[in-house]
C-alpha cells in the first residue's frame, strides 16, 4: 500500500474486508447495540487521570469515526475495515478489524484487533479475517512483525490467534485499559518470513 492508496478492499471467500462509509451508520449502530453485552468485557476504556476522565474520553460520532479511520489509513498509521459476510446474498456487516500501530523503519510492525457480531462468532470468520489482514500487512505493506494482544480470559480470541498461525510470546501485565481497569494481555506474534 502506497501512501494515500485508500480505500482498499480484501476479498476472501464469503468474507469481504472494506472501509466503513457514512451509509453504513445504521448497520454499524445496530450490530454494536445488539452486541453490547457480548463486547463490553473486551472493550477498550479510558482511564481516570487526576480524578477526571481522560480529556479524550468522549467518543466520536459515527461521522468523526469514519473520517478518523480514513485519515489514519491514508497516513498508513492504522487500517480499520468492516467485516462483511457475503455468503447469504447481499453483504451483511458483521464486525471490524484493525491493523493498527503501524511502524515502518527498523521495526516494520503493527498489531491486529478485531470484534465480531455474536451471531457470526464460532464460524471461523474472525480467523479468516485475521489471516487476510495479516497477509495484506506482510505482502502489500512488507511488515516484519504483527502482534495480537488479548485478554487471558478470552479463550475464543486466543483460538483465533493460534488458528491464524500466531505464536504465543508472553504476558504484558496491566497492558491496556479494558472494561474499566488496566488488564493483563497475552501477546501472540507472527513474523513475515520474506522480510530479512
């Protein structure tokens, strides 16, 4: 991906990874609302600093979120794509995946985060999305290393990392602020064998 080469789309069988647009607002909000209880234990939150919520704690509007995703992708800092299931006719929005924290230079690395609609969980679609995004990061962006950091209690996410060919590297203590507190995370890593 060259600087400014946006938008992108990745097709893999019945799964399409493509940017969210303004017209997808209703679908995104509907899936997020229906899955609130399913996603809350794994959602990033903002810490309290000096007795106050982080100044950036106010979540952006859908419009602001889409603009931010496009800006970050064009700058090659983070690529966030919607997951669309195409196996039932018209594409159905079922989740998101992000290749974030992209760093070039001597590191050439990133991390992957994802979420999926509970109705589509357990079908291998998240693993399929992770494999497709990893392949994109390796073949198109020539990244050397991609991480997946996940909560130890999230067995489903750990299976995704393992099935996608990621290797357990270790524990990061109190790594991210998730669901209201600093939480330990397991780190899984995959390296690009073609980057020397």
